[in-house]
């Protein structure tokens, strides 16, 4: 019996024994992490148990506490800007750890295309943007995150409509018709189409390849630069669950200053005064009765003044939510993230919505084999992308009322059938424009270590997307109220499938401890298949059906479809050689064969060579206390631009109808001249650079000087009409770009003893582009606005020098003009104004651009300020042509126009006899310079003790303001809103569109 009692007691005590054992094994390790040089505490250092799943971060005073399974464990300490450190406990439970600066300019790993290199070994011109910089500004897509962040990259907003993408140029424009946008590579696979499909929060880094040495490995598609996007991957350690989200309110930065009711009435009266009309100021009531409608007169009497612009615009919002988990073991690493993003525009019919799922997995199979997958799935919806109601709203007569006394919409507020109510487009179901886009972008790889240093890697990437756009316009929308007609609709569908297969063989070996050899060989194929179709109908009797029942339409107004396929076959070889970490050389040759060209011209060859000299490794600098890194670089190479759509070398036929006797028949005639001699546009580039780092990398950066010459430009050569054709596509032009780029990063205050730090990133770019040849010669093409020795896009027009005044009446008469009209300069003084008096007024090319980011931190508080400037360019504002007609029918900008009592030189006298002033195009040119604060973010990292009580690893809350300040002559002097923003035609025109906005948002970053 006693035996059984003892046994039961032992069983009852067993749980307690295990608990005590667990507590004994789960030791609490504590300590403090400091800067090795200054002794200052380091907050936010990541501390984890090596090979385990336990981790934490240091608090605002550098202290940490975490459990460990035993005193034989090792802790890993990692912190941005410092060298990672592994510390064995060796029986200790309290640690004091000092981290040293990692000389990031030297040891930073840079993606160079088909591999990586340490920054110290790079011989090409490459700029990098990390995930912290990308996330500092709330953006829809990754391109916007590049603005002002790196030298040589010019990012310009095209429109503020939700879901729109900016224009990106690397080292200027060089082509007229073959495109100037860069090539995007995502996780090693070429990525075409909308960058909106990628969630910026999933990006780990973006590396910009700028010179020929860096881009030649992409051959025929590298002439416009290459942007390598690397998504986040898992790391060894415990699983980390993260949530990142924000919500922001979006409002217009301002409203266009158009005339109110009394101002518009005054302008109309002036337009009808002699000599342009018969308005009699001595009898205003009778005169008003002649020029105003009955409803207008009543509204003038009642003081009606409608601001249509403000009726159309309302606060929008932007919100983003991402939930992810990442982690891994020594052999398996994973990162999975799902996200939702919505941008509701300030025009209520416009919004953009995106769902993303990103899955990255890397798996080690044994000692020699590694496989992995990157999968990006996207579903997005975009509404109202083509809608631009502000043009109609700002032209609408402010004397009209939007609603009648019963609250019903008045379709024609002032009885003018050319001025429908802008709010008609806001009626539910009246106008539908919806794009649905689904995309699956996947890449898989397998890598085998054949011998020590010798690896074979197979990359396979597939890209499938389906894009559907439906558009419906009811008969009571503004377009049809002006033009008349029944409801219209169309549907367009696009399906694309592309795949890439790459075979890579790499060999890396160090000989005699001084000779570093890195050889890469590539054989790849890329193929794309694209299908498009569209159907247009008219006369939809039941408008509630929208664009979903074309069978009910009374008329099919158009049908079209097309198929495009192309293939590129490539071979590439690259050799990197380094001697004693001092002397570096890179040799590259790529051969591309494209199905877009005719036989005999399908292959292009693109070589490059680059040399580097690490002066800081020489004996005379090796022990310097000032110089940490000093490297000279020089490169020369050639890259290409495919430049043409498939089948352009084969000519084309055009379907036409004609009468044969009394019967209508269909035939075909030649539409495009066949040119089998078309070939690549080729850019030859020379680059010299200096990388530097001083004072323990407190100051680091790079300086680059470059010149590029692009030849065999694809251009439409004009033909005489007697040939039966307008033009033929040929390789007949040349352009040049040259410039200077400077990028500097500085740690102004590096974690002093009070826990304060301040760092700055600054970049400055000067680029000059010009045309060298046109059509094989050096004659200007005035019709297209192309001039030898000038940038590709210039403003060529008459030069406004004022307004003709009363005392210049006789001089004005010589030019058949009157006082109050625009005066332009007679450039050749021949007594007449004709085409010979047009001159180049300016261009969209800035004198220089610059970006600056300042980051401050104090204990748990962080502050970042992102700024951007563009100086010396000219813009052409459509607001000052479309909204300065001054003839009394449509509303106008509230400008200082000429009258006998107001002899200004700003704007001409209103005139009811002309729909727009003579030479009114001269009113639209302005200095496009601006300085912007793009974003200010203030964040707070909650103390470790508080976060751990909430079972979290870290918690940060932040408040940010996007685009709170714009300083620009166009804004402050000429009452515009934002000089940034260009039309899709790349001519630098500022279109009438959604105004610039600012956003105030609140967000959190949580780690579990």
C-alpha cells in the first residue's frame, strides 16, 4: 500500500517537476546594446536566439530582455548601419554588447542583374533604394517611391487619377518613337505592363542600372536603363507575424481660380462693349437683356454664383492593409503576405482598388540543391479612369443653378445646349467605366552546386493577365448631352501570356588569395502572346443594363480584334575580375535575336567593358583615418532598344469598301510600306564615376559623369503624297544625352549619448539632351517640333511681349491688330507676323533636379522629411488656353484682362466676336520650377515593456502628411496648383485634370 502511495505522489509531482525544469531551461537573458564608437545606446536593435524562434528588439535606452533555453545558446544582434554580431552566452544571463558601423558603402549587397555583388566590387553606375525609403511615402506604386530618391532618375506625375502611373526616365529621353521608359525586372524576370500590380510594401529593394556596363547584360532592352525590383524573402529565425496599415484623408491642394457669377457677368459685358459689340453702359438694363438669357438675368438678380468645381470635388481617402508572416529554418525560408489597397479619388466616380497575395519560398535540398518560388497574384478594379469632368465644370457658366426648387438636376442650367450640367455624370448608373485586371506573375528557380564555385541555375517565369474594360454612357451624360444621341457602350478585353526561361552557369573562385574571378554565362528565351478585342454599340434602350447586354443594342458601331506574338532569344557572357580588392574589371557581351525584325537584321550584339580602382585599398590610403572608401570607375558599352511593334517590317493592308458596278464590295489596299531593313536603336555610353566614404562612413556617396549617343533612331520619314503613303518607318536619326549625377548620404549625428540621431540623403542631377541628326541629315523638322542641337521636346511658338495699348494703336494697325489684343514679337522685323517669327521658348528639360531626405530619431520617436525640387524647365498649361477664351460664353480663369480702364499687359480684352484670342497659345507658357515637401512622417515606437505585455515584438504608430507644401512660381504667382504633371504625349503639357492633393494619414506597424 505504501508503495502505491509513493507512486501516486510521484505522479502528482511530475507536472511540477516538468514546470520547474522548463523554468530552469527558459532563462531570462537581459542586457544593453551600445555604439562601439560613441557608447550611445542603440534602440530598435533586433535580438534573436540563434537557430531558435525567440526574439525581441532593444527599447529606447538600448536595453533588452528575452527568454533562452539555456546558457549555451548564442544571441544574434542586427541593426541597420551596423555589422551583425553573434554573442555566445557561455553561462551568462546579462550581456553588454557593442556594435560597430558596417561601412555599408563597402559591404552592402547590390543586385546587378543575374546575380549580386558587394558595393566595393561594383564597376557600373548603380543606385539603390531600400524598403525603408519605399515605405516612407504612402504611394500606389513603386515608381512614385523613386521620385527624388536617386540621382539620374526623373519621375514626373502624369495625372492624379487613382490608379495612374507616373512617367519614369533614366538619364533623359533618347528616342522619338521607340519608347523611353526603363525595363523592369522583378525577382529576375522581365515585367511588362502595369507596375501598379505590385504592392510597394512587398518590395525589399529597387536597384537602378544606369550606365552601359550595368545595363548591357539586358542587351536590346537596356538602352533606357533597368530597374531591378527584389521582393521580400524569408530569413532564418522564429516566425514573425506582421501587420502594416494606414488610413488617410485626401483633399485638394487648392481650387483653380475661375470667375464667380459677378466676375463672369462683368467679363461678358466687356466682351460686348464697342468696338466688339453694342453694349451701352448708359442703359445697362436694356443691354443686359440683349446678352443674357432670361434665366441668367433672374439668377443675377438673385445673386446666384455656382462654383461647379467645388460641387464636383469632395474629400477622398486612401487606405492600405497588409498582413504577413515570414521566417524559416536553416533549410526552409518563407515570406507570405496578403494586402488590400484602396484609393478613393476626390472625384467621387474615380477610385482604384487592389488585392495582392505574395508568396516567396526558398528550400535547401541537401548540400548542393536549392529551389524556390516567387508568386504574385493581383486582382484590381479601377473606376472612372477616363473621366475628366473638371474641364466641363470649370467652363460651365457660374450664373446657372445645378438644381431646381424641388432638388432635381437641371440638365441645361443656362439654356445653352453646349453647357450641360457637370453633375449629370454623377447620377447613379449614368456613367460606368470599370476596369478589372487579374494577374499571376510567378517565377521558379532551381540551383545546383556542381563543383566548388561552379553553379547551374534554371529560372522559369510565367506572366498571365486578363484585362477587361467596360464603358457605358447614358444619353443624359455630359458627352451625349452636348453631341446628342442614344446611350453608347463598349467592352475591350485583353489576354496576355508570357514566359521566360533562363539557363545560368556561374563560376566564382579566389586564386592565391588575390585573384577574384566571377564568370556568368546565360542562354535564355522570352516569348509573349497577346490577344485583344473590342466591341462598340449604340442605342441601349434599358440603361440599367449598362455594358452587360450588347444584344439589346440597336446598332453595333465597331468590332476589332488583334493578335501579337514575339520572341527574343539571348546569349550573354560576363566576366568580373578583381585583383587584391584594388583593381577591378568587368567584360560583358550579349547577343539578342528578335522576331520583330526581318531576316538578316534580327540579331544585335551589345558589348561593354568597365574598370575600377579601389584607391582606399592602396598603401597610401589603407590606414587613413579619414578615407574609408575611394573608388574610381570608368565604363563604355552599347545597349539597344527593340523599338518597334511586331510585324512592322512586313507592311500592312487596309480594308476599304467601294462600288463595283452597282454593288458594294470590300477590297484591300496597302497601308504601310514594308521595310525589311529596320534594325535596333543603339545607345553607346561612356561613364566615369567616383565612389567615396569618409569619417567612418559618416559621409558617403558617388559622383558620375556620362555621355550617351543613340543612333539608328526609328523615325517616320515623310513621303510625297504622290507615293500614295504619308511616311515610312526607318532608322534615320541620332540623339545625345550627357550629364552629372551626385548622391551623398551623411550621418550628421550618429546616436549621441542622449539617443538622438540625424541622417541626410541628398541627390542632384544635371542632364542635357539634344538631337544630333534627323532623317540622316542636320535639318530641323519644324512640323514635329524637332530641332538640331535642342532637346527632343521643346515649345516652339510666338513670343508674347505684352498687350497692344491705346498709345500703340498706329503700330498695332501695321500688324492688322487693335489695342487690347496680344502683342507678339516680330523676330525678324519684317513688319508682319508669320511662321518665321516663331522661336523656341523653352523645354520640359529642367536645368537640374534634386531630392533630399532627412531622418531624425530620439529614443522612441522618429521623424522623416522627404523633399524634391525641379528647377529651370518650362511647362505648357492647358488651363490658360481652354479657360481663357474670353468671349463671354464659357467661364474663364479669373485673369487680369485688358480694358481701356485697366491697360494691363497680362491678358487680352474680352471679345464676343472670336472664340479665343489671337495668339492665345502664347498665354500658356510658364516657369515649371518647383520645390516640394513630398512627405513628413512622425512615428513613435512603444517601449519594450509595454509591447511585451501586449504579446507583441514591436509596435510603431505614425502620423504623416503627404505633399503639405509646394513652392512654385506657377502656384504662388500665377494661381495654379501644381506645375508637375504632364500629358501622355510627353510634350510637357499640363492638362486640365484632377488637381494635386494632400493627404493626412495615420498608420501602425505591428510585429508579433
